[in-house]
C-alpha cells in the first residue's frame, strides 16, 4: 500500500473562504501531481511538480495554486473558494527515473463549496 | 499530445462472467500502458501494466493485451466477483521532452458485478 496521505478527506466550506488541501508522501518520490476528478469520473491533471521548487500547470486550467518546498509535501491552495470548485481532488506521486511511470494516489479530498 | 479513449463507460456483468474494457491511444511511440482500479471512497490503485515489448500479461484473474499496430490495449477480468465492482482507468504516457512521468488517463469504466 502506498504511503501517500491527504487531509482533510472531506471539506464543506462557504464561498470566498481560503482553503489548503494537504498532500504528503513518505516514499521519497520526486514527482507529485494533483488531479481534479469530476462526477463523470474523468481525471484531469491540474498541477504537477518534478521536485522541490518545481511546479507546473497541468492540462486543465485551475484557479488553485501549489507549492513544493519540501520533497514530501505538495499542498494545493484556493484563495477564494467558489461553488464551481466543488469536486474530488486527488494527489499522486511517482519516482523520477524509475523503470515504470506508476503513480501512487492518495485517498482524495472531497470539497464542497456552498 | 496523447489522446486515450476508453470504452465502455459503464459495464454490468453477472458474477462469474468475464469483463473486457478497451482503450485506444494516439501516439504510436507510447511504450507503457497501466490500468488503475478505483474503489468507492479511495484513490486509483495500479492493478496491472504492460510495456510495448510484450503482447499480453496476466496476473491471476486479470490480463492485459496490447495491439501496437492498431494502437489499442484491453483489460480482461475473468470469473468476476462482487469485489471487482469499481471504476477502472487505462492510461498512457504522453511523450516528448516535457512529458516527464505524466500519464494521460482514459475516461474510466464503471464496472458493476451483479451477484
């Protein structure tokens, strides 16, 4: 079982609030990712990082921001939450330079913005 | 970039029957094809993968086949059981210098195994 953690698991918050979704992994992986998963199941990459101080935007435009100050930690922040941000957010990590591209996923955070 | 299409989007099978999910990809240079299973309330987990140098790989009741010429790969689940009920995703890596370890996922297949 992968050692990647996300908190909180569920979050219900009002419009305009600032929120941070936490993601941590203890596998020493260099690469980390954030996906947004809509009710239709599809996974959309919104942010990724190849290492400390490296962050890139993913394929789906997102108003969220990320930071990577430590290898094991990749938090996602929404400065002002809106109902359109309601979704499931999944964090993942993988090992750079490995023989496979296996991504290990956390359990997800289900965000509801009222 | 890579485009991955997955079919069907939903699949209902009787317990004990087989389930097959198919994916097509666009980049003929892709060389790694994983399958992930997502159970309710959890993140996706890798269940099997295949590299482009083999045509088939098995692991107990699950198998993956790859047709590089046609650019498609399939997941086969035999003797399905209720615990196989989940959402399944195929994926392929986009190639190019900016691709890194990113994966392009298919749209997912919701599998329901009826007892």
